[in-house]
C-alpha cells in the first residue's frame, strides 16, 4: 500500500503537527509529505525542518492558485493550528480530503475569530460542563464542515482558559493522529466518515458511546 501523502497547513507553534510527524514517522499507511505555513515565523516550520519535511510559506493565503501549487497532489490535507480561511477553489479541489482540528466540541464555540484562548474563555463563560476536541471536514465556512470525530474532556471547578486549553490540547494530540490514520487506512473515502470512541480506539459504528476521559 502506497502511504497517503499528507500535507499539513500551519500558522502556529505546531504541537499538533509534531504529533503527526511522530505518529506517521514509521507508518506505511500515511506520511507527512509537506508543511505549508501562512507565515514565515510559525514555530511549526522548525519542527518540519527538524523532521526533514519540505516546507513552504504562502505569500498570500487567500490566493487559491498559490495554495493549490503548495499542496500539490496531496492525498489528505490537515489544518493543524491553521488560522486562515481556505479559498473556496481549494476547498472544492480537496472536498472530503481536507480536515481541521478545533479545540472545542463543535458546532458550539466555533466560527470566525474562535481560536486559541478565546475559545476556552467562551466555554468557561458559558458554564459548560464538558469541552473537548473536534476533527471535521473543511468546507467554505470556518469550523462548519461535517464532524468526523470528537473527544470530550471535563471542565473542572477552578479551571482557567489556560488549564482548560492544556487539557483539550492533550486530547487533540491523541485524536488527530488517530483520525488521520483511520482515514488513510480507508483510502481517504469520497464519502464522509464518522468515527466514534470505542474504548481507547475509534470505530466507525452507528451507535454513540461517548465517555468522559479521566486524566
Ligand atoms: C490548538 O489548540 C489547535 O486546535 C488550535 O491552535 C492550537 C495550537 O495548535 N487551532 P498547534 O500547537 O500550533 O498545533
């Protein structure tokens, strides 16, 4: 089986990218083929170079032609801390082959401007008892594409945006490689995939069995 070529879009420090680099390093199912950044100062680029993965920086992230050239013939595109809107022509080219990770349980606490600390502030202000991470397909709107998988975490008394963000980031780092490997194992199907927690793994089952994770 030829490994699925994964292109990763980044804007930040790249801890999610790092979990993919580590999880796919010896995989014959998928491999990180290139890293594309919305700006040259993203810490994620250093991580890619450290793993000897080709990198590029978008001069204009809203330019569809430029992004299509940067993504090339990737079999799967992953937005890992990527903060720009993806041009519609790129979304169309990679329909159901482009996914994003978001640090909340969508459809709540998503949308334009909902990233980083602000997400966790809103979750706490809303009095939510659980939060978590969501991996979803990317469409023309921020954080609205079909959900693939979610992993919940408890909101604990006394939580600050920082303590909640750290708890969510820990499950982001488990969820994203799991979903990428599951999609690659299935050959990145042209039909939406929905994955549900099943013990410590994920299974494409039609019964919901969510459980709160204990740290
Ligand atoms: C993560 O919480 C991610 O969900 C969000 O940005 C944060 C930082 O990601 N989009 P990373 O360390 O750059 O992967």
